[in-house]
């Protein structure tokens, strides 16, 4: 594509000009023998913060196409006309690259897929260029910081996962950063590692949601949407936690697709809101721990630092109030579901 651009400009100009990439390679030049070579003084160019940079009778200016694609446009020093020519060239090239950036940038291509900015037919067409085939299932981790940092989050993630092949890091327009990495049994450990590293280096609270795994390009969008849903659900049911895994949210995922009125009817048909509102917060927390420990009284008492008899008393008190035998698996599941629904409804501002 850049060669095509160079040929177009060469027909109109009679001077030396070209484009240098972010790693110092001369990507396009009116002197085609220079293409593919490294620009010897690239470090001097990259470290300079001026709008116009003069090096070896070449005048450079930066062209920023999108957040992670930047080039350096140059022309030979032609005296008083140099600035005008360079500005016109930079404007033309910037617009040309913006209109064709999907042809040269794989990350931008994936970004479009995640955000739903590209249809299935166009995805298939462009993937013939990128050959983006997910040979192994990918886990999608969505990293979100509570504040904006001057230091790019993407750079921290690149350093953290530099030794892991086929890892993709995409910064999205809504300030979320998506990590695509080969899936393993428990991704929560990876998520906690990310949070610890980011918070240590940037001192900004960070949350990670884990979406559905993706085994093909067509599943990437759904994986991203599920990671967003995990944030919404986690904010309601996972208070105090920093990792929200959509794959482990069970029936809570269902409530967001059911009208609130129908959920309220379900509560009244099973336990009634009046009865539920008589259950104190201490008992609710006790039952949550009881469920998390697989209805094991001894393990629950140990983790809550309670005497076994105290725990049994609280459970008996709940069963008398509700008429539900939570020592029984089916009743335990039902009561656990009711607790989740009530939590969800309260976050909606409903009683």
C-alpha cells in the first residue's frame, strides 16, 4: 500500500521524500533503493520533540494516524518552500493512511471486531491479509483503571507478558484495555497478577473482567461483550473484589435478561419480600459463606472464626423464619438465588 502511495506522489514531485516507521525502517522513499533500510539516526529523530526536525539535510515531521500507529514524513531541504511542501505532504499522507489503516494495522483490525465496527463479510475479507487464526482458545481479559494514567497501560502489559507467544493487547476507545491470551483452567491468577503489577507501578485501582473464551475470530466480539457484562454483574454481587469472571457467575448472568417485575413475582411466590426483609445482614453474610464452602458447617465456621454451635444456631433461625431447609441442596440453591435477585433488585432501586 505504501509503495502505491509513493508511486502516486513520485509522479507529482521532483524531490527526495519518504516515510520512516516507528522502529526506524524506511517504509517508503522516492529513492526506492532506500526502502527497507534502517534510518541511521532514528534515535535522534525519535527523541526530538519539535514539530519539524532537521537531520542530514532532511526535514522531518510526525504523522500520527491512530493511537498506536505513528510515522515520520520527510523531504529534502529545499529552502524556503520546504515547510509548505512538507505540511502538504504530511496532510495528504495522514488522510491516505487513516482511510486505509485497516490494511496495515492488525491491532486496529481486532479493535474493530471487538467494538462491532466491521461486519462478517468484511472481517473475512481483511483476514485474508492478516491471517488471524486462533489455533488455541483465547481468554479475553478486560482491564479497567479508575483513573487515567500518563503512562500507557499497554506498555506495562507488554513487559509483563513479553515471554508469552501470541499475546495481543488492544487499547479501546472507551479507555478499556483488552488482553487476548491463550486460555488456561483458571485465569483469575493471571488477572490478579495484572492488577498487582499495574497498581504497584501506577498507584491506580484496577479491575479485570474475564469474558467467554474465543476459539475463532467470529467469537471475539461475544467474548468482549461478556467481559462488559461481567463488570456490571460484578459491581452488584462481587463487592470488594477486583476480578470478575463471567464464566463463574452462574445464575446471576440470567437476571440481567429478565424483567424486574418478573423477578419480584418470583420472590413473592417463594419466600415473599416481607419475610426476606426480616433476615439481618449478619445472617445473609453467614449464608453466603455457607454456600461458598459447599454447605460444609465445619469449614464455614472455621473460615468465619465462629463456634460451630453459633453457626448452627444462625442456620436454624433462618430455616424457621423462611420455612426453607437450606441444609438440603435444592433449598440451598433456591435461597442463594433469592439472595442474588434481591441484591440485583436493590441495585436497581427496587425494594
